[in-house]
C-alpha cells in the first residue's frame, strides 16, 4: 500500500483498531499506525495533512 491508497488503508485501520473512534485520533498517531500496517511500503515522509485527512475521512466512512 501507498499513501494514496486511502480506502485500503482505512479498511486495514478499521480492522486493526476496532476500538478506536477515527474522529478522535491525532494525526501523529494516524501517521504511525499507517506506517505500521502490514503491506504498507511507502516512505513515511511522503505523507502530509491532506493525505492523513483523506485517510481519516475514509476510515470514518468505513465505521459508519
């Protein structure tokens, strides 16, 4: 997975962190959790606020 695979990342995060409300996470935690996902192979430095926001929104949609 790459940073641009927001839907895949959101699904993986929802599966791995079932007890977390994605509305309450900090971007620093979100960034770390994404880079720790199995199958994530992009550079940690390639992310930014817009990408993290997109992942968070996709994660929120996954949990609803």
